[in-house]
C-alpha cells in the first residue's frame, strides 16, 4: 500500500505549483488537526505522518513549512538539494535569514508580519517569481506558491518552491534568439511579418512602411485588411494551408493594398516559424516588386516597339515604292488627259487614296518613332480639320467633340505628322479620362507672350507671337502628384494593357523639339486642360528662308541620270521627268550608273538615286560621283524610315534628299532646288 502511495505522489511533480500546494495543504491540515493537543504541534510535523514523508521526500520541488514566527518546521530532500542546507541545519531557523537576498529581506519580513496579523498576503493563492539564496550565497530564480496554515490560533505557511533556472535560461536564449531574428529582419530592406490564424503578431519597419502604416496600426489586425479583394485573400490563404503538409516554403506573386488605396505587386515568401509545433505561426517575407514589374513591362513594350519599328521600316520602303508608282502613273495620266474628261475624277481619287496611304505610312513610322521629320510651313487649323472625322471615331459617340478655330491663325513651321501625333495623343488621353462620356474641346488662337510670362515660370524669355492650341476635357482630372509626373516616360495612371506611358512624353518631346511650351491645368473631378504654345513661323524660319528661297515648281531641260533598282518605279519616275521637260538616262544599279556617267563625259547635270539597292548602295554611289564627277548635283531618295538613313550616314552629307512617295510637284521643286542652290547649301529635311 505504501509503495502505491509513493508511486502516486512521485508523479505529481509535474503538476503546477498551485495544484501541488493544494494537496500538500490538505495533508498539512490533517497533521495539524491531529497535533492540536500537542504542546509543540509544529515540531511534531516531522514525525506525525509517514505517508506525508513519502510524498514530500519523492517530490522534485522543495517543500518548506514555516511556523508563525517564520521558522522552518519542515524541509524536504528537494529543498536540501536546491538550497544546499540539510534538514538539521535549517530546523527552527528564520527562513528569511536563510533564503532571502539582503535587498529583499525587509520586504519579505514585513510581508510575514502582515500575514501573521491578518492571514492575508500577496503570495497566497498566487504564483510568484522570486530570487532566493543558496548556502553558497548564489542567487537562483524560483517560483513560489504559499498556503496559510493555522495551528492553535497562530498562522504558519506551507510553501512549494520550484527551481526555474533552466526555464529562465531557455527564456533568455529564446529572447536573445528573437532579438537577433528581429534585428536581422529589421536590417533587411524587405518587409517581414509574423502571423497566427492570419492575424498579424509582429511586423518590421520595412513591412509597415511599404504599406503606408505605422507598425502599431497593423499588429492585432487581420491580414484581410491588406487585400483589395476577398478572392485574393482566399487564394493566398489556400496556398498558406499547404505549409507543413505539402510544402515547407511557399513563394508567390501577390497583390497587396496600401493604406492609401494603391495596389502593389509583391513577391511573397512564407514558412512555419516552428515547423513541428502545433502552434502555426507563419513568418513571411514580402518584397515590393511593383517597380520591377513596371520596368519589365517597359522593357517588353520597348522590345515590342522596336520590333514594330523594324517591321514598319521594311513595310514603309516597299509600300512607299508602290505608292510612288501609283501616284506617278496617276499624275502622268492626268497630264495627258483632257481637263473635261470623266476619267479625271477617277484619277483624282487614286491620288487622294495614295496620299492617304502615304499618311498612314507616316503614322505607322510615328508610332514606332522612326519617321523622318520634315518641317514645313503649316496651319494648325488645317491639321485639326484633316483629323476631325478620325477624332470623332477615335473618342466614341458618348463624347461630344467641340472645335473652335481661330480664322486668321498664324502659320508654324513643323512636321505635319508630328502635329497630328500631338492632337491624337491628347485626344486619346482625354477619352480615357472620360469613361462615362463628356466633352472634348479643341481651341486655337494667336497670342503674344511677353517677357514676364516666361520669368513667372522660371524660363528663359522668348517673347513674341505664338499659336496656342488648347485641348480640354471634362474627365476625372488629376491630383498634384500625378501632374508632377505626367510627362515622365512610361508613367501612366491607366490599368495594365491600357497605356504605355509614352503618349504624353512623346507630346512633350515634340513640343520642345519645335521650340514650344506645354502646360497642364487640372483638378480632381474637374477635368484637364493642355495648352500648347508654338512660335509663329515668321519669326522662327526667317533664317532658314534666307539664302535658301523656296522655288516654285517649274519645268527644266537638264539631263538627269535616274538610278533605281525597282523597274516599275524606275520607268514611272523616268516618264514623270520626261513630262517635266528633262532629258533622262536610266540605270538599275550603282555600277551601271558609273558607266553611264563615264560615257557622258560630264554632260549629266543631276543624279537622282535610290539609297537601298543591291550591290553598291546609293550612298556609296553618291560618294564616288562626288569625287569623280564633282559638277554633278545629287538627290537621294528612299522609302525607308529615318533611322535607316541615319545608320547609312545620309543625313550627315551635303546631298539633297526626297522621301518616297513623292508627287511630280514635290520632285520638280527638289530638282530645281538642287540645280539652282549654292554648292555649300544643305537640305532642309531633318530627323
């Protein structure tokens, strides 16, 4: 029977000290009751109950019983082992003198005095963590539980004292480990957080800063706060559920919601903090990859545009050759046709369609930013009128288009294709700002900008007359932060696949290239207005016109060598030249052209040659002719895009250049300019 009692008691050491104390107190009360008639009941405790001794002696926790004066009445073997004193050394000794560190002794003694008087104390019914002294003078951390015991009207106490040195050491190691982990996570420039049941337990500064919160705003909140949609929240949750069963680490691209409502792309990595624990605390690393994805999208867009540009250049060459043949033959037919012929209308329509085709080629090259820029005098009213029907189709039926033309608008010197690009880009921008419909207004005007206008804007003064084009919408408008960035390349507020971020930056570049200015006025909910100022041509182009007057088309009698590898185009152009009065020699290659020149003995006045030809290129031919026949004027022609001409070094030379397709009027004007210009003259065409 005693063995069973011992075995039962020995298994109680794992109990919390408060539960263990309750059992000890029950024994102590039984002993006390049986000893109340004894003259020295406290002393009889050691001898009174064999089972209690078996119980207390097998416990791993120290059991100490003190009398009403704080003297030790009982001290089990675990207490001997813990504190280093034997039972004989401590019996009837003041427990505070034995165990209490000097700095706490006064507090302990006052607590005992209060306990003796009232039977109450802070330690009763509670578990306290204290410091205790051993016989060697070493301080150790202990856990103390007390229960009151009354004998003959005097208050004593039963104490269970547990050594928690190991636990404290582990707690310190854990704190140190957590501190190191926290410091490491804080040092990372990547957001990190701990979550349990998708509730945020801890975040580092990078995480809170990334999402626009203070750390205390996030701790204790559900992670649902960080997702725009429940679908995304649930999707990430289903992936997290795989941790511990199918995956040890997960890595996913997710979308998180910032405090300001902006959605960011993030690379999300997560793992269980303690994989073998039942408590599923998840540690997550979150990296903002919004800018990275934007750069990837920009690179993809740039590569696509490069591919389009390469395609556009090739298409432009072949298409422009075809258009030149069509336009040339139509003009030749018109030259031979009676002005009252019914066929004249058909031929005019062919020419119109060809010009539209040429305009389409220019737009394709403009999109890929490979068009050859050819500034000339033009009127913005005419540019807008040519686009009016296209603009209405572009913006849709739910947007009302209003155009206010200034009747006597001044001329500017610019490339027509670039001006069309400005109008189209701003119209598209306005359309996207009015998803529910609205009004797009385009207004032109003549204005005089004085010196103060520029000084107020911190610009170098360029006072004088300007043409103003104003494009306004009644759309959603912009805040100040957006306005500050709208002209940055690749910046866009449109959603994925809806904008390249190049439209407004292209407009800005064109305006600056033409010595102009652009301003934007906008407020959220009140629409946007773009004002573009371009200098009136009378002031800008005066120097260009001096010494290089524009010549009216006229016929000639000079001898021209035409070099073109496309047979159809060669024959059509030769016939155009003959109809204009010129004498024409033909060659289908550079080698053949040099032979013709050698036979002509310098009687040839001008050579009109294609640039891109098999074998010897037009540039190589022009260089040979310039060296061997310096009196022969040279005009180069091509249907290729401007970057091809730059790569061939064409625009750096002193030769004239004409872009295909061309009309007979354009061709004869270019020929007269080449023949009648000074030897040091240069082309007006620019890239």
